[in-house]
C-alpha cells in the first residue's frame, strides 16, 4: 500500500485548504469563467421547467428565509434550497458542461452551491473563482479515480462525485482547516447517491441539486464540528471501495496543482446526451447541404460508438426528458427541423408526428471502431438518392471547443426569454469578469429577472 | 425472470397504498406502539448530544418556519429539519431498536419523519400507527432482500433501507396514489446513502436523520409530481443491483400483509452495538454474584461471534461514540461500574483510568460456534480465582425481549432528566394509546419540555 492510499482524503483536504490562487494559471481562470457562464445560462434557461416548479411547490412550505436567488426566477429561498433549485434547473435541459473523461457535469454541483453561498456571505470574485476551480478539481479527480467502473455499475457520477466538489468548494469559502475539510469530505462521501436508472425522469436533475445542497450542508456541518472519518475516500468501507471496483488513488493525489481538470471541460451545442452530438452534427450539415425535407426520407442509418445505444437507445420516447436520451428522436428532430435546441425537446415535439415519422425510420448500429466523439450518418431518400456524412469530432468536443461567441449565443438563447437581452449581456459580462468582482453576490443578482 | 422481479417497486407501492388497518393484527399494533415508545425515549434522551447542537448551529440559519417540535428540546424547526434532528438524536446513543435479521434500526428513519409530519398536518393516531407499521415493513423487507451482502459491502443499512421506509410511511399519510408512491420510492432509492466507515463518528446518527428527512422529501416531491423510475428497486441500474450483490425480491413481495417484520423488532438494554450485549449480560451478572472490583481483575477473556470483533474491535476508543463500538470499553465499564447506561459512554468515562485499566486486560477470541446473541465471559482475578459465564441469549433479544416495564424504566432514565418524570409518564401513555389518539400531534408535544 502506497502512502497515497493511506492518506487520500487528507492530502486532498490539505491541497484544497492550502492552494494559492496566485499559482492558478491564467488559462485555468479563463476556463473557469467559461464554465461559470455556460452553467449560468443553463440554470437560468432551465428555471421554468416543471421539475423546478414541482420542487418549489413541494418543498416551499418548509424553506427558510429568502436569503438567496433562485436563478432565473423571482422567488428567493434559503441558501440550501437555492442550491437544490439551481442544481435542478442547470441540469434539466442536459445542456450543461461535460468532463468527457468521466461524463461528470462539473459546474452543476459546485456552482449551484457556491453562487447562493456567495450571495449570502459576501466574498470576492477572486475567492469565488478559486473555490470553483478547487471544487471542480476535487469532483473530477475523484471521478477519475473510479471511472468507468463506478459509472458502469449504475451510479450517476455527477451526483456521487459532485457532492465532494460542492463540499470542497463551500468548505474553502467557509475557511475550514484541514481536519474539518476532511470531515466535510466525509459528510459528502456518506451522502454520495444517485442511480442511472433515473435517467429520463425528473430525478436526474434532482441528483445535481441534491449534490450541491448536500455538499454545502456537509461543509456547514463540518465547520461547526460534525465529525466524520478522516479516511472517507480510501478506507475499506469508504467511498471508493464501497461504490466502485476501481480505485486509482494516484488519479486523486498525483500532481495536485500541476494540472487542472477544468481545462478538460467541454460545453454542449445541443441540449441532450453528449454521445448523440456527432450524429446531430452530421444530420444538420446534411440537411443544410442537400435541403432535405422529412417527407423525402426513406431511411436513416447510423454507425456509432456502442455507448450511444447503451445510453440513448430509447426508440420510442414519450416525453421531452426521455427524448434527450433517444438518439432516434434527436436525429429525427435534426432532419425535420434543422436545429436541435431546447425547443426540440419538449413533450410536444417528441410526440410530433412529422418528427416521429422520421424517428421511426432511423436505425443505429454499434461499432467499436467508431470514436466516442464521432459518427457515420447515412440517409437514403425515397427518390433513390443517398448521402453519407462522417463526423470525426463533434462540435463542442475538446478538439472542436465551443467558441466564446457560440457560448454567448447559447446563453442568450437560454436566458433572453427570461431576463431580456440587456440583462443577459450584463450577466455574461459579470461571468467574464468574475475574478475582478469585489462582491461575487453580483452573479446571483445578475441571473434573476428585474423588478 | 419471475413476475416479482419485474414489478417489485409497483407491488410494494400497491400494498402500501391499499393496506387496510383493520387487517393489521393486534400484536402488530402493540409492537408498533412499543417501537414508537422506545424510539421516543431515545430521541428525547439523545437530544442534548453535541451532534444535535452542532446540526442546529450549522443549519439553523437556513431552517424554515417553526412548524414542528425537535424532540426533547425547546427549539422548533420546519418539518424537514425536525425529521433530521429527531433522526440524529434517536440514534446517537445507539440505544434504539434493532431488526436483528438485517441490523436495521427500524424506527429511526420512519418515526423521525412521521412525528413532525403528523404535528404539522393533523392525522389520527390510527392512521399514524398504520403508516409506522407500513414504513417499518418496507424498510425491513428491502433490507431482507439485500442483507447481508449489502451490509458486508460497507453500507449502513439503516440509512440506505431506511429512506424507503420514511418515504413509504410519509407517502401513505400524504395519500399518494400507486404511481406517485412508485415515484416516492424512486426518489428514496436514488438518495440511498450512508457508509459504515462513519461508525464511531457523528456522521453515523446523521445517516438516520438524513434517511428520515430525505424519505419525507421524496414523498412530498412525488405528491407534487416529481417523476422517477417506476422500477427503482429492481431495474438493472436500480437500488438492489447497484448497491448489493444479493437481490432476493421474494423477500420484498411474498406474503405482504400476512407477516409483519415489526414483530421481529428488539429493544436494547444497553446503549451500544448490539453484538456487545451478551458479553455485558455476562459481566454484569458476574460482578453482582461475586462482588468483583476493577482492581481485583487480572484478565478478562471473551469468546464471541466473529461479527463482534469486526464491528466492535476497537481496543483503544477515545470518545464516547467510539466507546459504543468497542467491546473492550463496554466490558471494562460493566466490570468496573456494574452498569452500562448512557452515562457509561461519555468521553470522560471512556478515558477514565479505572475503566481503561480493566479495558486493557480484556482479550477477545472470535469463535464461529458462538451464537450472535451469545458469549462466553471468563474473568481471572489477581488472587488466582476465576469465573466463567455462558450467555445463550442476550437480554433484549427476540428470545428474551425487553418487558414493557423494563422499557418504561429505560424511557424514564432517558427522558426524566429533560422532561421530568410526570411529563415522561404522559409521553409513555400517549405512545401506549397511540391508536386511540384523535390527533397524533399529541406525540410530538408530549416529547418536548414544557414552558
């Protein structure tokens, strides 16, 4: 047993407590600001989803003082419930960021906790951004240590690893010492939860909300002295062994501060399962180039990585949420409607007969030789013609990252209907300039409707 | 695949929704009232523990309206946080009930949620008791389906199975239909958490609090329409397969309404790990019979079931909480002090040199031929004499159940210092007569200090 196996939790806690923002490289800071902006657009955009309404109705009678903004909405909530609600809304469109090595959506648990905390207990933008970087690092490193076995077993890794990220980030803002940071990680470990069986239901975004809320609570409890194991990650009955058959502790402990996982973060151009994206690139390109109409299509044949069918193989989705995990629906919508935004994943569009007519003509073959970020799309028309598109790297992948301009367009499309274009521009500016903010509470206020 | 594998969640939900209290046999009702009373004594008795103070300090600023009593205390909290706090206090002494087939502490998650809910939304004692029976049945059956593999893997089963019990019981009081009951069980499944690594720390009672709070939230969310998988227990990526290598679905579905797990509930005479109890019976009997003093003792030799050392093998506990999981400390305290109550598990007593002097002379040998509820205790004295006691069945076991009188003594010892003897008598009466109460809100009010 190496030293790292003996002291994983403590070493991680030490690093979170002792990291100096001066040593965080500029590209990391810039990516963190992009991560924040993409998350905020998603949180505002998703804030009127039924799952947020339901949570407010169900838990509203038990919420505390209106201490913090619920992003995108007029309601305010106590800090813990604001974390829950922000986490739900930021993930409900499946439009948030993706750490492709682990399929963790890093911002959800961390930013959903930090934004309301910073609104309630003022901190500088500098400290806020630092905590965001640290939280993302913690959750992604823990994810790296257990992925893919942990995910394959059925855990929704953004929930299970995310709760650590929220605890670490909040713990840093609360100024925990190393021992209490260990306890915060312990209270996070022992709340790690979320099953992949819930994909396609409202419980999926709920996982992200709970990870934010429970991680924040873990840090608050540790700050007051709630004890926990100081070997919560690596002990024989700790997180890594109980929830995974793989434990790569070096992935947690090695090179802390030398490399940053947030540099591997990616941002989606389409609000659905990321494995569908290359097929959508191909369909949209083909539709534009050849002016295809839904009625023309005889058959659509996809060759895709096996994970595509495993994750998104639902042939007959009934709801918008299910549609986000159906490569068949998404491809049908792309070929009929020519775009795949939030509007293409409503219950109505998923049930639209023009879309289902094409959806039912889509077949997909799993092919291990196709890259996860690639796809081959072949369309046969009723008139006998056929077209093929090969996508090597999906847009939004690490190799073809979403540009700043495309991200701003995405955020405007999400937020303008709720905040108005001018306020959305101010929100984008606040995110871009977050490191220079005197009071990071500006962020939450910029993401709520005025008046 | 049998039908039961296909529809475990739905069948359980149907039964919870459709069960008729008229068909619940009298002995079940009586045992449920005993379960309630034992739990209430523990919740009141544990309510001044540091872990409860810490939780109130840490989360108090975020709590909602004072809707419900925090048992044993003057503070009130919103219903969800009252559930959390009651769950913590009821388990922190490790003095609560035990379903020996699974080592689940059944009342904690269920009653901790039901009592504040019933205080906030009035229901009859009859409906309250019925919901308690159903919640205990659900958590113990789910426990039976996965125990012992699930527990052996490192899950704290009272947390993981308990959240289902709280959801089912609260869902019944909220009048959920079958579909929403399935969603409540789904939201419970996807919040199932709690690691055995936390034993001996304050996170352990926190698991019970969170199971109560999260199960109640699951029912509230389902009532408003938060969707979840309707196969949350049995699906390939559902609870039973992700969190256990054993899935005995017949243990969940067979004979619902014909047998009741609450009839297998037991109540501890000593506030520590149940596997220690037979050794304590032997020590206390021996001390009384032979008038042993700590200074006389040369050596103590225990022959015990292997689980005793696995669960309580800590030779040098430092805190009261750690002492509850040290057969060495407990036996030392029994031989020095002649009794093993709450007072014998304070930090002071665990560090008391008279106790540690005997503790350090205790050795224990695991012996698979010794029954889990038995032990052989041998004491050698400095004067050369030696004594041996063989305990076949510990007091408080199913074969030697705690009598009503002994339970009342236990509850008085726990509650009198906080409520006074007269109020404790009224609380005991309310529990005994729960089925006849017009308003079950009486229970919570009876368990808080007057004036």
